[in-house]
C-alpha cells in the first residue's frame, strides 16, 4: 500500500495501544487490572445524560454551526468567566470533537515548516506527533523529579529562539500530574511576556488539583497576552465524558476562525446531542466534579504511599490529574525469561504478563525510566493491582536495598 509520506512520521498512540492489549488478554479469559486508563472510571453524571436524552427527543439531531451551537458557545463563555475569570465573545470560542481534535485543529492552523513547538517533557503522547503532522518541529524541554517535572523560567528563556512558534503548557499534566503554583507560573509568564511565543494552554485536568491552592490562569495573570494564548479544554475528563467527544477552545478571533474553517472541511460540527449534554455539564451543578476530585485525592495518596514502599521505586507526589509517574529504572538490569529488562517498555511488558496489571511505559511520554499508572480505577482495583505489582517486582529480585 502506497500511503502518504506523513504517515511515516507518526506512531499510534501508545496509551490507546495498552487498551487494545488489555482487551486482547481479557478475550482470552485472563483477568487484567488496567492502570492504563486515561479516563475517569466514574459514570457521566445523570443530569448530563438527561440533557442528551431530551435533545434527542426534541430532534436536535441535525447539523449545527461548525464550531457549535450558540447555546454551547454561551455555556463555554460562562464557564471561562466563572472558573477562570476570562472574558470571551461568541467569535472567540469554538467547539470541536474532543480536546484532541481542538489541539489537532489548532496545531494545523498555527504550525508550518520550520516552526518550533516547545513541549515540556515528559509530555502527553499526542503533542509531539501532532506537531510533526502539522509540519512543526517539536523541541522538548526536559524536566525531572528534581524540578517536580516542571520547566523553570530560566530553562524556558534558554530554549526560546527565533524559530519558537509556540509553547504547550499542560497543568496539571499528563503523565506526571505536575501542576504549576502561582509563583512558578508567574515566573514563566514573565518570560513569555518578554518573548513573542504563542501559548497553547491545555487545561483539560484543571479540576483535578488536590492539596495545592488553585492557581490563576496564565491569562488571568497577564490579560494583555490574550492575542497570544489559546485556552483549550474539554468535557472529557472533568465530567467523565470521554466517549462523548467534545473539546473547546477560546482565543484570538483569527485563530478561532481558522480552526472552524479547518473543521468545516473535515468533521463539520461536533455531535449535536453531545453539544446539548455539554451545555448541561458546563452550566449545571459542579458537585459531581468535586466528588470525583475528592475521591481521586484519596486514591493518589494511597497509590503514592504504596509505590514508595516498594524497594527501588521512587515517586513524586503529583499535584493533580489522575496519574502517578514513578521512576522504575532501578529494576533495569534484572532478568526475566532469559532477557534483561532495560527499559520502561520491558518492565511494563513484565508487569502485564507476570503481575497481570497494565501500565503505560514512559517511552511514549518521553521517558524510558518511568511508567505511568492511572488511578482512575476503583480503590479495590488499586489495592489488588499494587499487591500484584509489588509481588512481581519482589520476584524479579529487584534492586539492592537502598536504591
Ligand atoms: C493532556 C491531555 N490533553 C488533551 C487530551 C484530550 O482529551 P479529549 O480528546 O478526550 O478531550 C488528553 C486526553 O488524554 C490529555 O491527556
């Protein structure tokens, strides 16, 4: 098959591949605990489902304006005002088929040959491939446990050059759970202000921030950067609506128009029924979101404590999202089935086969020393899965005490 060259530049999403592996094992009757999920394990709140059913019954089953109905755009505007203190007009917001689609559209609208896209690493799997697909050039800004997986202002300053078109900010972050404090964000904002880099602020995990005080939005700190920031969000994680597919953006009018033009020639509008559900999600009670966040906070504490008790595993306490990103490199050099484990990928395979727990290897996120564990699963699964991981790692012989 003679496929387009651009397909040689990208790989399938590794997080979605884990889902496929788990499904395959389950089909063989093997019980697997899935710590790979990038989605809340909670059901979509009832009032949101009811809004979708009502929309269906009322015949809201036809094309809508490409970037979403006026009702949805009003709901997005109201949300951004209420939660983030940001003021936008109808022409400055758009709705798309998931946050991933919002980013895809935005990258294609913004990036071209030679444009550098600054991506703090570890990063969400799709940023770099999407940037490449759009013709841009990802430039990774490495972070580590020492800086809490956050870039520093000095690092950003040093990375910025004439080709730097945009910076991706994702706080709280996937896969590390790291979130910038107000002081840290202010320092980054000062550097951004002095440059002319465009910022894509991916806020999809904003509601899942645990004991840290809520940090103002970059644009609330620097409102005059309005023309240089695209705010991206989604109903997926916040409202347990990953399957419904609705993301949205707010930003400079010209960019929003470009996104809608692209969308008009590709998917057209996001699903009309989902749009009605999203209006209910954004404008209705936020109590289910708060309940989910309280539950995630408990699970995060449990998972981090359990991981830290396993010899050789080190794990930062993530501020938000629903992932932990432990360092597993102390297990490299151990042997399994005549082979030496040398990477997160090898260890993940070992855990899948021997512990019957699916985790995501760090390679796809830009680190071969870490694995991602999602705690968007029940406490019972977490307890059992961590028991199995711990037992399997102990069987591996593991690192010498103290590593
Ligand atoms: C950091 C980040 N941004 C965006 C998305 C896109 O989510 P969705 O397309 O479901 O809105 C995800 C999903 O995993 C994510 O982790």
